[in-house]
C-alpha cells in the first residue's frame, strides 16, 4: 500500500512562512498528480493547490494565490508547498493526496479525484 507522509507544519505568527513536504516513497510518483487540501475544525475540506504529474502545471485556490507555491520533485518523490505571508485563516490541517494520472499536464481540484491520502500536518497561524 502506498504511504503518503506530510511534514513541515507548526505554530507560526501571521506573516511568517512555512514549507510543507509530501513524500510518497513507495508510489508511482512520476505518474501521479498531487494536490494539497486543508480542513479547519468545523469546516469542509477545501482545495489549496495542485500540480500535474510532470510538475509543469500548477493551480491554486484564490485564497492562497500569490502567497503559496507548489512544486514537484519526481526524483525525490516529494511535493512541496511553500507558504508565505501566512494568515490566521490559513490555520487548518493540511493533507497531501495523489492521483495516478494518464494526462501529464492536468491538475485536479476535486478531492474525489484522488485515491491516496496522507494523515495531514497541522498548521496554526496566530494573529
């Protein structure tokens, strides 16, 4: 079974930065599109960002556009989410998900498209 492990979360102040990592060592990572989602207490899981299987295309939620950057390193089987200018409303548990994608350049916003999920990493931003 493919394991997905997120790391890099923590408690920071508003305006600070964090870099989340998502590692999937046993996966067919190079053939996988990857997405980041987040869920705050009492709220629905929401899309944050996604990258295509070849790493060439990215997409962001409007709420994080210009502040977050997703990147994919197929050699290291790792996806990064660089989060800058963090806001209290970014506080949530962040999840990484993989989807074996036939299409090399497509990104996926819908969580139902993804079939392998990590356990998440907590990000807390204080004001």
